[in-house]
């Protein structure tokens, strides 16, 4: 197939939109702030289609499987992977924070802290284990399809998929209907992605216009430390996992470049979810594994958020000259392991889970979060990027473990990404 000219390619359009948004927010901040509806509107459009995409993908994936034990096995393997690498990300954030000590030398008096973090405290207080579990259960069978709780959609999708397998003969027409419905649903996704540059432009113009580049410069060491740590985690840790499973992490990142640039522009990993799911399926992962692992990972496999949580906690303690002995840091790690598992892949979730973690570690005042409130928006992009890459790697790895990965197709897609993009648009 003939490659499209560069200015016709979505990733190039998103790059130009991000640059234009930064320039507008920098030189005309008031106008940049007014661009917020463009970013918010695009994210709402994408969130509108997420539930149907997950429902159809996962339901059909399970319906086409003859062995229901496989579904349980996939879920267990995915959770083992999530727990292992989420914990590793927390440990890496803790180690880097102790070595580089980005908050050391600020010498801030806790009594001088100001700023309103009460909304995050309230959300963190509400995030109990019982509340989290009860929130997975929807009001009705179909209410998740008009809501935005990913775990509720997963529950209903699994139940429907299992039911279709158990009633295969009588439910044949239902399965065929869902199969036919998947075509226009995915077409809607492609139509919405055409608007990605507009959304990225609006979101970036608002961010720079409201917070300004100076807020990043003031705390550049923390921002830089977080970005470098996340990059090393992706390249060294996830890169090693990818190599061991027979694929190249850099080729995977390039294959997902449109989705990753969209995440960079909107700072929301949810904006890339439909595109990531479709591309991973095209890359040889089975429909059932893509439908189960990717959405579940958005709540349980947040590598970027985990690095941020331990790094930010240590930064606040160091800035306030609060000494945390090793036993307190281990407790911080254990608390973060639990509080991070319920975070959804949306903007600001990392800040909520940070509040939940600090609430259980009395040595660090929650008011210390005001130190990073201004730059949290700039770190959310890196959190979301790392989360998306981590979930993509997890999906391929679990598919490989289950022998439900077409390796020949995977290597073709990673070696010829432009041909796959052309096919997806057709």
C-alpha cells in the first residue's frame, strides 16, 4: 500500500496541534484557558464509546471460546502480572526518590502550607475496600453501558459472554448480532479519532494557559526525575519483558504512536483505550484477552501512577524536612500497593490515590500535596503514557503465555505500522 503523506497522518496532526496549543497557552494564556471545552468535549466523545467497545470486544471474545476455564486462567495470569509490575513500579519510585532526593533543600515550613486539597481528601476517604467492591456491581444489567465505570462494564461483559457460551445453540443470533454491531461501533471510533488534533490542541492550550510553563520550571527537578524514572521503567523493565517475550518495546511504542500522542495531548489514558484495543487485536492478540486485560489494567496495572505515588510522597517529606525511616517507607509502600489498585485511568486519579496513601501515613501531612498541586497536571501526561504502554505490554505478554498470540502477525504489524493504519482506516 502507498504510504500517506506525512501531513495526512494522524500522529503528525496531533504533534502540530500540541505545539500550537503550547504556543497559544504561552503567549495568549487567557485565550488558551478558553480552549478547555475542546479538550473536554473530545474526551467526553471518546468516553461515550468506551463502554460499547469493551462490552462487544470482551463478550464476543468469551463467546467464541469453548473452554470457560481459559477465561478464569487469563484473569488470574493478568492479575499476577499486574500485581508484580505495579509493586515493582512502586519500589522503583521509592528507590529513585531516596537516591536523587528531589525535595531536599527546599526547607519548607509545614505551617506555611496553603491551598485546597480537601476535594482529594474527600475522594480518598470515600475509597474504602467495601465501597470499591460494591461500586463494581451495577444497578441494572445494562446500566454500565450508559455509565463510565470500566469495572462494571467488565463484570457485565464477562457474565454475558459466559451466558452466550452456556446457551450457544439458542443464542447464536445474539452472537451474530453483536458481531455485526462491532463493525459500525469501530467505525465510530475511527470517526472520533479524526477529531483528536482538536482535542489535543484544546487540552494543551488550557493547561499551559492556566498553569503556565513557570510552574514546571519552579519544580523542575521533581518533574524531570519523574519523567526520567518512568522512561527508564519503560525501556529497562518493560523493554526486558518485551524482549523475553519476543518483541521490541520501541517498535511497539512506534506502532501505538497515534494513541500515545493523544494521551500526551489530553493527559487522559482513557482517550486512547479504544484505539489501543483495536490495534492490539490487529497485532495478533486474541479478542478475549484484549477485551479482558486492557480494561482491567486501567484499574489494576497503573505503572506510571505507582512510580508517581512513592516519588511524590518522598518529595513532600524531603521538602518539609520530615525524616522517614526505612520501616515507615515500607509502610508507605504497602499502603500505596492497596490504594493504587482502585484508581481509574482518568485525569487526576493519581492525585486522589496519593491523598489516600498520605492519609494513612500520619508523618507526612496531606496539606503537603499543595506543593505539587500546580505541576500535577504536567506529570499526569507521563503517568498516563506509562500506564498505556504498561497495559499494552501486559496484553501481549498474557496472550503469549496463553498461546493466543499470532507472533507472525505481531511482528508484521510492528515492522509495518503504516500498512496496518491504512487497513484500519479502510
